[in-house]
C-alpha cells in the first residue's frame, strides 16, 4: 500500500491496546508542495485509491477487529466512516467516473456496499457532516448502488435561509433569500412566507435556479429548483420570521433582526 498505510499500521496496535498517549506541546510541520504533486494531492487520480483501498485498508481493519473482538468495534467503524465520507464530498465524488472504467466502478460500489454493512447507522447519523451526506450513506448502506431512493432524516425546522441580497428603497426593503438545502429540500408542494407583527406575506419564487443541484454519484440528493425567493417588506420592519407551509402545517424557521443584518453589511462594505 502507498496510501492509508500509516492508518493501517497505527490502528493495528490500537485495536489490541485500546489506548494511546498524547504529547500536548508537540509540533508537527507539514510541507505542502506548490506543484500539488504529492501523494495526497494525486491520490484521487489513482486506481488504488478506490477498490484496493476499500479491500486492503477498510476491509483489513474490519478483519482485524473481528479477529480480536468478534465484532467491528465502534472505534473502527468511526475510523472507516470518517474516511469513507471523503468519497462523497462534492469535489471528489465525480472523479470515480474519470479514473475507473465501468467494470472497476461496479467492483468499487460492490465493495463499498459490503464495507458499509459493518457500519452502524446511528454512527452515521452522529457524524459531523451535512445531513444530505448522512442520508446518502444510509441509503447506500441499505440498497447499494445506484441509489434510487433516499431516506429522509433532516428536519425542515433546522433548515437555514441565507439572505443573498438586500435592496433598500424609500418605502421598502427587497430581499432575495436562498435555502441552504443542508437539512431538507423545499419542493413545489411547499409555500414560503414571511411574518412580522400580524402580517403574513407569501414569498415569490425565483424561477432562475442560481444554485446547482447537489449530486452524489449521479443521484440528486438536493433539488434546488425551489430554493430561491424574493420578499418585499415595508421599511421600518425590524424583526421578521420565515415560515414554510408543509402538509397543511406551518413550520417556523429562523427569526431575522433587520438592523443586525444591515449593520453587518455596512461593516463588510
């Protein structure tokens, strides 16, 4: 192995010892090549970054854990999971179609499906990564490739709305807002509103799709067609809240302080 060999080497000992020590004042100097031709930089363009790594890296760690404990202990599951997620990051996930031919792709997806069988879904949910990545991994774990359906674990209540532009006129403030699509996706069955005081205003959908859909291995995990809206508020409104209508229910999203947003904009400019 010329990749991940250090992880395999170190964790072979940790499987047996289950402990390690840390030196708090140690320094680590990492030299980054300007040419970006180091092993780390070029690994994604090499075939052994894929099925070979899954079999001889992840698979070997699973094997050693099973031999030692009769199960894949949570530590090893998290170790693998923390690395597997790199494959589905936006900047990496499409490279597989460039590096591997169709037969090699099938081998990779088959081996990944086998590896994920050893990963507890609760550990995936507890990982620090975007919700749509968790949904994709769990769906892949259950049904394999291609992922034709996605589980939904995100809550629309936790979805954030980003104010992308402000326009202040004499009597009004015009806002363009966009859903982050990290937790859940807004679709054609949802209406977006803004409330302030006792007023309830429907936001206008912007037909132009300014954000690209989020796609993982040719599966659209977030359709951003209905993500951007325009809102017009009377000048003088200080607080307002975004609300989404879903299944005949009104879901309160984040509350916005106009003055805070306005002053932050002035500071940046």
